[in-house]
C-alpha cells in the first residue's frame, strides 16, 4: 500500500528516475493556509547536494501544487503535489540492470513482481521520501495552527554521539550546521567523522531524535493504533530505518517500575503533569500532554563506492562496482523526513480524536 | 481502531473486568484445519498464574469458537473466538475509581473519552492480548501449512542479558524454563533476578527476540507497509513495549556500509542467499528469504506493590497504594504475544502477496 | 469483508445455525446512553414468527452486550453484542448438504471457498442481519441525541403499491399493522396478497422506502463516498436487495432539468431550503439539509415450499424439495434492517464530517 | 474519501478548472501490458465536444502516465496518470462565485467546508470522472487478459426506451452512433429527442445498462462487500446517478419466487449454469459465472440554459442565468464511465478472491 493515514491520508507515487514523483493528500481539513514557500523550504532541507557530507547529486526538487488549494487555502479536497524528475532519461543502465546490489531492494522487488524499474532503485529509492516531506510540510502548517511542533535532529553519526537530554539543547541551533545536530561541538565531530567516511568511499549509520511539543491529551487510539505504534510504523517505513524507540526505549528495560513510573502532579495552573517522562508522552497508546519523544536508528547507506560481490538475476556471480556519487551518512537529510512523517501521524490522530465523545 | 491487518484482519473487544473479551478474524482463507487444542495451549502460555515469576492471579482463559469453523476447518467467513471473564463482578473499586495510577492509561482514557471503565484498567489492560494470542494461534496454524514458523524468547530481564546469537541457541529449550529463555544458565540468572524484584514488590523490564523462519521472498509492500514497519507497529501495539529493532537495529548505526551490507551468493541448490543477515531478512521493506529477526523492548510493568504519589480526576493529590498480585516482569508471558502478532503480520502479507503478479 | 463504516465501524460474524451471531461496533463515541430495552425492541421487530405473514420459526434473538458499555454509557471502546442461536445442533441436513438451492448462495459459496456450512444457509443466511439491527439500534440512539431519525416502511408487496408521497403519510401508523405500511387500506391489501402467496407455498418481493429527517448540511464525502453511494451499498448489502434509488431515482430519468432541479429559497427563519426535493436530500453526494429519501427493492425470497430442479455439487440433477417454514415476503421484517443500515451510514458520516474544517 | 477499492485501489484528485486532474492506481499487479493508445481512446469516448448531442466545449484530455509503468508493463508500484486542464486561468467567475446553482453541489460544498473552488463546479464537476476512465482503462486491460469484458450502452434517453433484452442486441453497434445505443432505430429516436431538448436549452436524464461477461464464479465478498453492493456504490458515486438495479431489479419485486429463482443445470461440457438469470449473475453477493447485468439511472443534468431562481451565500435571492455550453443528456458520455467503474470493481474483486482458499 502506498497510502498512509486514516483521515489525513497520503498516497505517494513515482520512481527515482521516472518522469515525476508526488503525493496526494486526502482528508486535510478545509481552511488551512498554504504557505508554498515553507513547503518548498522543507524540500530544500531534504534535497541532495546541500553540503560536502551529502551526495553531490544536484536536484532542484521543485514542488508544484496541482489541486485542492484555492485562493491560498485548502478546500477539503485532495491536494496533489508534483515534483518532476530532471534528467531522468539519458543514462545507460546496461551494467546494473540485471545485478542485485547488496542490501538494496533489487532482488526483493525482482522476485516479488517479476519485473522492476532498475533505474536508480526505482520505487525503492529514498527519492520517494521527497513526496512525504511535501505532505509533511502541509501537516506541519495544519499542526502549527493548533500549537503543535515536531522537531528532529541528529544525535548519532556512526560512533559519534550526542549524550545530552533534549531539554538541555537549543533547537534553534539545529539548522546552523550541515549535520543538523543542535550541539556545535558534537556536530563538528560528526562532520569530521562523516567526511572521513566519505573519503574512504564508505558509509555509516546514525540516529535521529524527535520531540513533539504541544500535543494535547488524548491522541492515539486503542488498541492497535496506539500513538507510538503508528509513529513507529511511520519511522520504520522510511528507507534505511532499522529501529525505533519511544521514551525510555531499550534503556528502560533495565529500570525498575518504581523508577520508571512517571508520577502525576498538578502544576500551579491546575494542569495535570508528570514529574518525569520515561513514557515519552504516551501512556496506554494515548498522548498524555507531555512532550512526545522518540528515536530512530538508520543503518549505513547501502550504496558504497567500493566493489562488492553479488549475483545477478541469472544467478551469475558478479562484482557490483561503486561509482558516481553517494551519501556517506543519511541522517542529516533524514531530519526533515522524520519531522514530516511525525507531523502526518499527529495530524491524523488530531482529526481522529474529534469523534471521541458523543 | 481495534482492528489490525489488511486481508487477514483481526478485531478485538473487551475490558479486563467486563463480561468477556474476544476477537473476530476476518479474511482467513477457507480450508485451514483448526486445532482447538493448540489454540488453547497458546492461551495457556500467556495466562497468569503460570509460575512464581508471574502474577499469582488465576484465570483459566478458556477460548470458545463461535463461528467460521465447520467440521474442523475454516470456511472463509469470520472466526469469532470468545473468552469469558471470571469473577468480574463482585470487587470493590471505590478506592481507585477516581485515581490516576502512574504510567497507566487511567488519565489518558479519562481525558480522551470523558468516561472510563476503571475496573482493572478496562480496555487498556494487557488482558486484551489474550484475544490476540487466540487469533495468532490461528495465524500460526495457517502459516505452518506454508512452512513458516515464528519463535520468540526472552533475551533480557532487567540487566540480565543473553548475549548469544540466535543461531547458537536451541529453540527447543524455550519452554523448558519459566522465563522462556533458551539458555539454561542465563534463564536461571533471570529467574533469580526477577524473583528478587518480586520480593522487593517492584517490577523490571525485558527484551523479547523473535525469529521467523521459512518466509518466502516477496512479503511486504512498498512503501508504507514495509514488512518491518508492520511488524514494528504490531509489536509497539503490545502493552508495555517501548522499542523495536530489526536485524542490526540500533547497533547497526555505528557500522560501516561495507561491513553492514549483506553480500548475495548462490548456494549449491541454486538459491540466492546472503552471507550475513544484518538486514534481518527484510530489504526494501520486503522479505528476502533469509530468517526474519527482530527485538522488542518492554518497560517495567507499571503496577507495583509500593505506594506512589499521584493525583485523582478532581486534581487532588493522592497516594496510590500497591496491593494484591502483580507481574514482576512481563516478558515470560509476552513471548506468545510477540509470536501471535508476528504470525498475524506474516499471514496478512502472505495473502497480500498473492496479487503481486498479473 | 465483514466490516462496514470508516469511523463508526461494524464487524459482524456468525452463521445461521452456528453457536451464535453478533457484531462488534468500533468507533462509537463515548458517552452515548445505551438503552438496552430499545436495542432488544429493534431486534424484536426483525425476529421471525411475528405474524402470519412472516415465517413461523420462533427465535427469541436475545441480545447481550459484552463490552464497551459501562454504567449505562458507551466508553469509546468496542461494543460487542452477542446473540446466541438456539437449537442449532440437532437437525439432520443430510438431504441438502450437497444440493444447490436455486437463487441461494449455496453454489457460489461452495465454489468460492471449496467448503461451506450448509446448515440453514450458513453465513449467507439473512440471520446475519440481526447483528446489523443490534448495531443499528446503537447508531439510532446516537443519532437521536443529534436530532436525526431514520424511518422505513413498506410501499410495495408484490404488485400491491402504496402510491402516496411520504409527506402524506402518518409514520405513527407504521407499527400498527403487520406489514409495516403506514396506510391502513393499502396495508390490508398487502396482507391479503401476501397471505395468498403464503398459502400458495410461494413468495413475492417488495419495496421498502426510507426517510431520514434532521440530517444537517454537509454529510457525505467527495467523490467515491457520496452519501447516497454509501447508502446504496448499505442497502444492496442486505439479503435479497436488487435495487436502490434516491430522490427521483429511475422516474427522474424522463424528467427535464428545468423540472427536476430543486430551486433554493430562504425561509422566514433565514434557513436555505429547496422548494422541491427531487434530489432526495443529497446534492453532489453531500446532504443539503432536506429530508433524505430513498427506496430499496427486495426480490422474492428464494426459499419456496415447492419442488425445484437443480444440481448438486457432484453435478447430478436433483430435486430440491420445499418443506418447513418460510417467509412469503421479506419486506415487513426488512423495515428495521433498512433503518439500521441507514442509521449506521449516517452515524459514520456524522463523525467523519467533524474533520471537515481546520 | 477520494479513494476506491481494497486491493486495486484508485485515488483521484483535481478540480474542473484547477491545473490538472488525475488518478493514482495502487495495487495493480505487475506485468500488465499497458496499451497507452487504448487508454487514450477511452478518454476520447468520454471527452466533451464529440457530437451535436454533447457539450460543444472542446477538451483534448490528453493522459500522461508518470509512474508505475516500465518498458510497457506495470511494475506493481503506483501508476499515476495525469490530465492537464487547458485554459483554466482566464475566465471571469465574478457573477457566479457566490451563487448556489440549483441541484449543483455549490451549496453543500460551501456549507461543508466553509470555502469552495467555484470555478466550473470545482471538485464536484463531472470532469473528475475523466480520471476514473483512465484508471478504468487500465483495469480493462488487466481484465481482458483474464477473459473478462465490461460493456455499457444507453437504453433510455428521457422517455425514449430500448425495450429489448441485452441478448438480442449486437454490442458491436454501440459505437456506431453518437448516443451509444446498440439498436440503430432507437438510437435515432434518442438522438432526435435529445437534440430537441438541446434546442429547448433544457436537459434530460437517461439509463445506462452494463453487461459483464467472462466473470468466474466466486467474486464478491460476504457480507457487506457483496459484488452488487460495490457495483452499486461505484455507480452511485458517478455524478448524476440516482438509481441502480441488478438483474430483475425493481421489476423483480412483483414476481413470485417460483418464477424468479434461477434453476441450476449442467451443460454438455459439465459446467453448472442457470436457465434464467434474474439474479443478474450474482447470488449471495458472489458471482455465479453467468453474465453480470445491471442498470444505472442518470438524472437530467443540472446545468440548463435557462434562468433559475436561487439564493447566494449571503442569503440574497438571485437569478442564476444559463449561458455557454451544456450537455443536454449525459448518458452518451457516461457509457465509458460506467464501464470504467465496473472494470475497477471487478478487477478489485478478482484480486481479492485470490486469498479465498488456504
């Protein structure tokens, strides 16, 4: 299924080197003011060629809105956003069209469908996430009007980790460096590390953290569509993601219940809050009004600039050679994708929650 | 939404202390032989009161099939499985009906719906997972006929970890001890640890690993319904789960692409395989024919036998007192739940894959 | 799929002669007051054995609510309603188990699934509609609190027609006769006609009209989920229904646009209304605030008390013999089913419309 | 929801006078040969300006495939088809932007969303059906490879009716006249009638019949997704449709069961067939292998070339003036739309039926 969401529902299409990619957003409420400059700026955060630590491929990724917006606001009808692919025609793929690149989707798509668009990974390319960023930008505009904000940033690149709690960070610094880590010192170490990896024609993984502020109590649905279950699915559906944890996550395993439980208290304004937030803002699958906090693990990019052993679709042993340009570490460009998908999840649950009470 | 799955679709209902809980399974193919003894035995693996390290509450959890099975086989129509709750009537809940227990769903349900069944956690109770185990048992029976098997086991309880790779383990040992860890020595350490926690009237978290063998190439759908995204959602929808990782997971982050990529080769029977499996059996969101391998993190159970500070629904400060019986560590009983949900995911994708090719 | 609805979503299960039938209602808002007496009374309107013109089979159809209701109100969690089948065990089906009764679903189920529960039609029996009536009763209770009411009644039984416009009828008379036609004189003619058919061991079709009052402007979704498209699907999913029309329906075909268009005007209270209602209360697939009006055609019941030629599953020519009890005309008992399904459709759209505007 | 279908799932977007309209088809199996000339020819059958009895507006409706097709075949990934709108910019809508045209969707959209694209009816325009025809053409190509064919034709235009049974007609004649009625004589009468209506600046309704041949036994799902219930929804979701009937439909109401039941027999090749087909090829909601036969009623087009009384959005009384070009009768252009939607329904059920048996 190339759709996601129950009320705020997106459907993406397009292959890496086909004519275009895009997204249709169904179920966005009418009356959302559409700031096209903002939407384009979100795509610019994801596009290749931004810095020395991302792929040097240049793509403009210009987004065009074809429907659903009239006189600057959404009309309640589907919003179609289109991004043309440039220069998708000419290249010669003869050498790779039958090869299965290690840890890519070449083999699985070929077997599943009996046919595949081998140009640049086709549908399995991370290029598809540009469409998600466009849709997510609209979700962000909607959420902003409700006082909700999704902020992601890099906390690990290879072995280089940011150890601080998010409350100690200044999110205003995220965009101030090319790796999108809000701590300048750690960012510098990450950049140095990634640049070394790049020179080594290799790749490395990373972690993107995300904090969602302003979420009201009551989003998320029992029992399968728990808020963090949908967030988890959304993150795990992003290319290269291999892990997801919310709140205390894997580290919470060795804690005791008496430490891990988040005591409720009433603040001076009469609001019910918790003194700690190991729950990550979600209890029983439903938001509790505290910050939602989760982490997403990205594996090293499969495209490396080295020769690798593999087989082709006829079962012959082949050498897959690495050439051209690549992303040594995907997390700097993944930041807007994580934000986009989380905004889509929250927007959907915000709308679903409208029918909780008679 | 209390439903899960696209073709093989389950819908659960029921509150912890209501009249009954149960599940309707829609989309199960006709002709599956229904071994009711097996289904009951799966419920017995989940039921409370099994050993000294689980809650001492006794529930028989007898499952009854009310529809969809005729002369021992499924008919293609919905299969309804019912589990009556015992002794749900008498108890006095006066002392807790307005209290919000820390890290439970009392507060979030109350705010979301304006009303809640406070008896034993109502719908948010892990009792709901008994219905999933019943449905999962049916999915297992279906998958078994296709040569697919889902096996889960405990690899961590609090700080006690099983460090071995799954290929070094004998899955035949899983049911030989009460903690469901296939390594006897580590199991013993886990049991000792959990029993200490229990005596301390506290709780602790744990990790359940799962290996799925026999999955053909081609299960999973682009781009949102990736196989591991649905598995992740399924796991994160289980009570107390805070993390999910597939294959290399969070550890893969610091690996290089040249290490992490799984090289393809052709075995002597002409089958395409990979020499390593950091992908965890899924590439591009689609099964590649290797073992599917994932891990699920459970937080410490929120119900502890200690007094805790909290507030009630009127905003008064209250002490939530711990009494009665509790599970000091949920993972031994979570093993069949993880297996059940993974079987449901795989069964659904198996059926979805039938329409891949014209 | 045995589910219907997008937010207010019902899932039914059960075979005619299995252990039980029932329905799970997901997405009903919390806080709806549940009048169990009313729900039972709706089932009583549908049950067999009510009068000489319905089947003489006696079934109590007692409904039991197993979840989702606490202290008399809905809690936002799934509401499970169960109806046990009585005396489902003993009977001998040897003579019909391999036969394909004409215009029943015996043949199609057998071919589709390779197996079928042949007892009383199994899943294809109209007995399944009892579960819909239970769910519809809850939808009615919800709608009543919003000022919306669905009223169905019989306008044709065989060739006997009620020719009056609904505005000329007193809906208070519907339950005053056994055929559920609000015009006493026509009702009498229908009863006489049906009774003759019954004595002739035959059956006949009929038409049920339905009027929904109090629907606000704005229910229904572009473009596939038009209000009347969902109503049509809901009606056509009822056993024996072969036709559906809204507003002017098939008769509107020969009208001119200048006659058929419904002119808008503003009434003395400032409300926008239409002077005619050929649209049947729906324009562009969305309710316009006028009465919703539609008609549903039921074919003659396939079970007749006469011998019929057919084949069995081995391809042998057989005589299907008619014995036992039957409904000579289904429409009197179909009235509460039509109301139930329309209430479910409207409840679902009412909830969906809550997210129209930002 | 702007999506339709469960496995073969289409999502349309676009407004009448926006930049473009289009459709994304998800779930089409890989390996379908895509004959773009055929797809375009289907759009040409729907396009305006074909003859004197359709609107004189000229639109090329050129369809472009942007994804999901590679080297002439489908790849299993979403197929996006785009149709640019021409000349959508310049026109002055000042006079109608606040008016509610009678029996159009102006009022309902305005109230539902609080905002609307008033240009040419926006999303509610029948222009959206061009996207359905494109998707339906692909469904037809898929079905053709399975030996299934959907054929629609006009049987009534205003009061002029074709009374013959479909078995007496030569479908090869359908495209031989501009009204798409396979009987030359009746076609002539229809054309004369419609041309008179056109000269009178008025409109009239009509009926489109459809026959689907080659459908195997077993398509359609219990109990809500009956084959004819989905067909009915599909038809009722087409602009201007007010009625749907399958097989005997409304006429079957006055038949007796003993006449209406379709007796089974075994033909000389050992196939089970029925001697009559009042069921219209569907029994118990599932195809029985006979021809599927249904009828769809279209109301007169709401756009007439006459002045009409109405109100505007401020509640003022206004005169809506008819000018420009219009379709005097929609059914000739509706023929390919009915075929398209029926092909989409059958393709979806064909794929769904693949998981009936274990």
